[in-house]
C-alpha cells in the first residue's frame, strides 16, 4: 500500500473507532499501536513508551494544568454570577441589554476560565432563566450563551492556544496576543447582531412585570425588559467582587508580554491568586469546596495530557509510515492558489470540528498543516486564530456540539433544535469573521508584531 492509501485507512479506522464512544486518548493510542505493529512488526513497540511520555515532557505544558486550575477556581465560585449581575446593571437600559450583558459576561469569564463548557455553564445557569423571564425568545436566550461560550478557546489565556503552541513549537505568548483582536472582533459582532435583532423584533421596556413573551416562554419573538433603573450605588456595589478577577487577567497579560515571566510562571501565579480570591471573597475555605476545585482541575488536566501523549504517539506512527510526508508533498504538488488551499483546509477543519473536540483536532492536524501553511506564505499565528474559530463553530454544531448539550442540560425544557436555531446566526457570524480575518490579517498579527516584533519562522 502507498502512504496515501495507508493514511486513508488510518483516517477511516480512527473515525469509526472514535464514533463508538471510546475515549479519544485510548482510541488514538490503539490506532497508533495497531498500525505500527501491522506495518513495522512487534519490534516497533520498543519506542512506544518513550514517545508516549515524551509527548508531555515539555515545560510549556506546565501552564496547562495551572490555567485549568485557575478556571476551575473561578467556575466553582459565584464569580460568574457576580460578573453577570454587574454587567446587567450597567447595560440594563441598552436595547437588548440583557442579552448583551450575557455575551459580555461570557467573553470576560472565558478569559478567566479558558474553557467553553465552563463558560456556558457558569453564565448560562443564571443568564438563561433571567433572559427568558424578561421576554427574550428561547432561541436567542440559549443560542447566545452557546455561542458566547465558544470565546473561551480564543480569548487568552486559551488552553487550545497552548496546545497549538506545543504541537507546532511556536510562541505561546505570541499566540495569546494573536487571539486578542479576533476575540474582541467576534464579541462585537455578536453584540451588533443582538442590537439589530432587538431593533428588528421591537424591543421595549416593560412595566415592571413579566411580559406576555415571558409568560409564554419567549415564544412571541418580542423583546421586553424590566422597568427598574439601577442607581449608581447599586451598579458599583458588586464591582469589588468582580474587579480583582479582572485584575488577574490584566496582570497575567502584563507579565507575559512585559517579559517578566514565562507562560508557565504566569499561569502558576494566576492560579494561586484565583484560589486565594475565591477563599477570601466567597469564603470557600472548607476542605470539601477546595477538594472539588482541585479534583475537577486534576481530572481535566489528566484528560488533556493523556490526549496530548496519545496524539504524540499517533503523530509518530503517521510519520514512521510516511503518511505525513506524503500528504504534505501531495498538497504541495497540487500547485493551486494558496487561498483556494486555505479554503480547502477550512472546509476540512469545519467538518472534523463537528465530530472531534478542539484539543484532539489540533494535535492530530497541526503537525501536518503547519509546514503547508508556512510554505504557502501564511503567518502561522494568524492561522492559529483561523483554526481556533473553526473549532468554535464545531462546538455549537451537531452532532457533537458540546456547548449545545451543556445548554440543553441547563434549560432541559428548551428543545435542542431551538437551541441550534438560536446558535445558527452566530455560526454565520463566525464564518464571516474568518473571511474578515483573511481580508485583514492584521487584526490577529498587529498586536503581537507591535509588542514582540515580527515573528521569525523556520520553514
């Protein structure tokens, strides 16, 4: 069999195996071992342990569990609730302000947690019932949170950016900076759509009681809002609980880009301060509460580390069987326009993003796509943003749109097709965001190039 035929067989077997529900780490590991033994014999097993543990023997990966701990501490506390309350009070009189408050809360909480499901759960638990109470249609109430939660893998600190940096041996700090502009762009696009929809559906202030839309679960498609006005004292009352967490984000970005600390060091300090803040501000000092924080962060960290290690083994198998080299050479030999090539890559990422989680996709595809992207003249940090936005779309599209199922768990009386209908406009906005980033790549590259200088790439 030729390397390309072997590659097609590997892809088919991997998809079928993961489709059975098997753990991604064990699925990738099993495929890697099976194909190595089948094509290179039992002697190839001697290198497996070294490759498996070598996949996680990187100092850069120390940042991963620390940022996860940071997110777990924030997600386990009422910080998401307070953040939502603060934004709601300040945006109460803006047309569609309740939805905008939720989207803004998602973007800020995403920066704290770095996790899309955690963002959906933390903001959605309070935001969705409140939006429906105020007459926001069910599709928009649920779809906006599902889409807002996806910002967690783009706005720094981002776990997927760390994984991409390790897989491609690129600067994690530069990747974080590259995500800032596009993250703000998508947030503003989401808010702009909400303002348009509020105007289109006849948004108005209520009379202080539940609207007809609220009593009917938002089914009449109209907007209303409660008539209460918050005083400045009420608006400022909740800020002391929220501002310290925002200060942590600013502090992490400063020490990273000011050359004070490495990403791993910044992640460690950030995690420590987040744990201290939830203990001091929310009195979460009981052993059971702290145990839950460390248990959740350890569980997620081990899961991601196992996927990384298995993906390293999978990549070694692909390289040993010359599949990676054959695919790269085949694509390079096509001699097609580089933008057409990028379009093909985007379609490929969109399709597999509907079936696999972002971390697995990055680890499986980045080693193959990185040299192709660089050889085609594209900035790999810009491409990391394009890839991440594709992963965001996959989080809110079936059949494995994780955020859709998180939202369905929060609001079980809202049917999944309704949630999907509400998320669809945001999917189209993300696709438009990819087009905008292709036309104006400086949105992603300007900030890292300005603060860190032009990137030096090895082709």
